[in-house]
C-alpha cells in the first residue's frame, strides 16, 4: 500500500532548484531551443540531487544534465554540468559560471 506524504514533508526530503536557479537555467534553455540545439527537458528532484536534463530529441538519453548537489557546496561546488557519457564537464559554486561552458557552445552556434 502506498503511503500519503504531505507536500510539506515531501519538500523537506528532496533537493530541488529554487526559482532564481530555474530562471537562469530556463533562460539558457530557451536560447538553445531557439538555436535548434535542444528540444526537450526533464526535471528530477531526488533525495540528494536535483537534475535538469536536456534532450536533443524527446526519446533519447539526455545530452546534458545540470545537477545541484547541496552536500558538495563546501567542497567542489554544488552545481555541475554532466555530459552524455557521464563525465563532469564543469563543476562549481556559482550556477551562472558553471553554465558558462554551455553558453560558449551557444556563441559558437550563433557565429
């Protein structure tokens, strides 16, 4: 039997992106969609990590995952961009600087 988890308890047990973080991510996402590079996304909020997955086509594996791991805040940084092969492309403490690696790809596409 499934147990009911009140919404207030659910949010305290999972990591999720906050509004300002989502604004930064969705801004980049919109520009990449306009450039024809990205097509779909998915958001996962789990116990230790929040993941924004980016897809080139809906039925494929994500080409990038933007992760937030608060437990790494005082170490390498809580934000990371992970490539399709599972390799960490960039990690850091500031979301905008971590997403800079994807911004450079966008600039190359526009040029």
